[in-house]
């Protein structure tokens, strides 16, 4: 029995990065031998065991055979005669097909160290084409390692997989899982770039793919192209280390611009409502968690109003807060403002005013919400006596009055005077 550390742990050690998890391959063993050594079985499709002390995963060296479309259609084979090289050749990328023995020696039969040095994603063998999830994984790695490029032959293979319909067999839950993980990397735009380059984005998220080639007003968008803008926005959300929900909202915020008619370009009037409908469909199809869906919906619908915050009257601000359910969920409203700020900063010109100046709309609207929330709704309701039907309007008007006082206060007036960013 020989045990090797494999995959990402070896890759990250060679890159000088911290290692989060260690996976192991065991060569020359049987399931009975693993059980006798105290390992606990956890694998469903093939024998994987947890170490009795460290709880790290140990998998028997295996080969696999494609039997059906998609990524479930495999038959796995484990046997003491399966070599380490047999196991590694079935892995996705050369940089993930290295192993380290107990003596510290690196086993690199397929050129992983060479491709690490060259910053190249290269498939190990034609087995890559048998699992469409590998396209998503490679795209996610591109978001993690933005300096790496996809080898020409690997990109050609990915395009062929898309053309042959392998990507169409992906289940929604796995698409969302990989998309979410990619969004949480440092440069999520690279994930989308790779998916577009091979044609996969048009198959798994055609609504997003439709944004490229759609122009926007150059005065506010020096990058002009909506798809390019969206990638700038999600990278800003990553730079700010925002939550997954905020990053997904940033990704989805302009989805409606992909379906506005050309005679409505580049202004895209009404794209907010169109985007909300598309987001609902995308989230239903990919089974997106409710918190991500809900934040994306209100961001798409309201980010234009947020950008125009200093033009809004007190009544409109309170109505905005009511539409966003901000009185019950102020944290979500604050997250929506974060996503709107990412939208403002996602500009192609690094010196553009909307990218570099303070985004005062966010503290302005947060202060207005705080003023409205300070209204004692119970006291207002009591003042309505027996006429319960008047309560909603009475509370609304009391909140409008409170926001109006804030707007015309010294702090509100200063915020207005300091505002320099124009509407989106």
C-alpha cells in the first residue's frame, strides 16, 4: 500500500499558496485493507475513506469508463493493480494531475509543473471530454488564477464538447454550485470569459450571454458594451469582498438590457422590469437560493432609482423602501445598495468619475431609511383610533415627513451638496 497527496494540494504547494484540503490516493490496497486499518467508508460511487484521526479523504486509485451522457454516466474500477499513473491520467488538468509521495517526491507524469510555470490550463487526456462539469471547473479555476490561459487544444476540445451537447446534460444544481464558487473567487469575470470563449455560457445562461454586443450610453459607460460592463461590476464586487448574494445581484443587475429592442438603444428604458422577469426565470431554472434570487430581483428593479437618489422626493424614497421591504429587512436593503455601488464603479475608464468618487447615494439612502424607521408605527396606528383602514397611509405619511426632515436637515443638505455622481 502506497499513499500519495494528489490534486489541488500539490498544485497549491508548488504555487506557494496555502493548502485548504488534502486529498489522498491509495495505491495497492483493497476496501477490506482500508477498513482493517481503521478508515471509515464514505464513497457512494467509488471507494473513498476518511482517515480515523485527520478525517481527510483517502480514495483508492481508480479508472473509469464513460457509459452515458452527462457527468453521472461513469463506471468506476478499483483494484490493487491500478497504478498512480492510471489514476492521474483520468483527472481534468495537468496542474491537478500531480502527486506527492510520503518521501516528499513529486510524481508528475503529464507535465503539470511545466504548465504551472507557463501559467497554462491544459487537459491531461481526451478523458476530459467525458465530463462536462470539467468545463465549469476550468472556468472557475480561471477566476481563481487569472494569470493562467487556456491551452489552444483544450479550448478546442471544450468547444467540441459544447457542440456535441455535453453541456446540455448538466443538472441545474451543479451549474449553480460551480457558478457560485466562481463568483466567490477574486476575478469572477475570468470565469465568464472562459465560458463565453468555448460557447458554454450561451447554453447554460443564454440570458447573460445576450449582454455582449449591446451598447450603453458612452457618457456614463466608457466601456459601452453591456457584457463588458457586467464583468467589471462583478470584479468590483469581488474586490470589495462582498457576499455571494451581492455578487450574484451584481451579475444580474442589467440582465434586461439583453432583450430591450435595438430602437431603445443605448438608453434601455424599462430594462429594470424586463430584467426582473428574466432573473426570476434564471433562478427557477438553476435553483438559485432564495436570498440570492430576492436580492438580485430588487437590485435589477431599483438600481437606477438608487443612482438617482438625490433627485428623489421624500415620498418616492419611502415608496422605494416599501417596495424593497426595507422596514422589515433593512440588511437586504443595505446589500442592494452595495450591489448598486458596484454597478456605479464598474466602468471601463479607471479615471471615470463614477468609478473613483465616493458613492454618496448609499449613505444618503441608509440615513433616510433610518429616519423613516425611527417613526413609531404603533403610536401612529393608535392615533387612528377605530379607523384601522387609515393606518397604512398614516404610517406612510409619518415616514415621509421624517425623511423630508432628514433631507432638509444640515446633514441631508450637505450630502446633497456633496453628490457628484450622475444617474446610470
